[in-house]
C-alpha cells in the first residue's frame, strides 16, 4: 500500500479504504489460491539477496546430502540439481500420513547481470546451501573520470 502525504484537498477516506481492501484481497488471493505447480515433488525453498558485488542464494535442503547436489553456472543462469532420497528403513514401516516429498529436483534461474562462474562459492551447513555468485566485472558500475582540457 502506498501512502501519500496528506495535504488539504487530496485525501479521501474512501480511496484509502479501497486501497486497503485491494491490498488485503491480493494477500489472501496469493496465499489461499496459490497451488505449487510441483505438488507431489520435492522443490526446495530459496531466497536470493542482491549485494553490490554479488548475488547470495540460500536454499533450504533438509535431508539432502552434499553428494546429491550439483551446481552449474553459465553466463547469467544458475542451475541447481539434486535429490532428496527416502531412507530404506522408512519404506518398510507403514505410514498413515506424510507431508514429506522425495525425489530429484532442478531449480534454474537467470540473474539480471552476468556471473563470474570461476569465482562462485558454495557452502552447506545444517541443511542450508548458500551460494555466492559474484557479478562479472563488466556488469559492475564504473566511475568515469573527467578530463580537463
């Protein structure tokens, strides 16, 4: 919701209520009607943060072993592949209900700027994968000096 500064003559309580209702409807529409297109498959949740010189990606991968992950970068595209495997001993036990998903997954995303693929770093701790994707030097802003003639 965008708030505007009150000045006499430009404020209407009905406009404000209409904006509020629109915002609330949008929130409920997203959360109640959003259905994941991958229902029945394991798809890890992720978070991307942009810093001045890099993108930092954090991926929740509970139950995924480091050995079952593969990260590749080409240009400005990152692809993350992996698999969350079900324990053999769990298959033998009878379950009445489970919300866990298992299997192979692939997440691929494009970034607005090219990535320095040779300087990408990844770490894995407590089921969270963190990937630091440095922006290419050519993509970073440069200060241009002005010559005096």
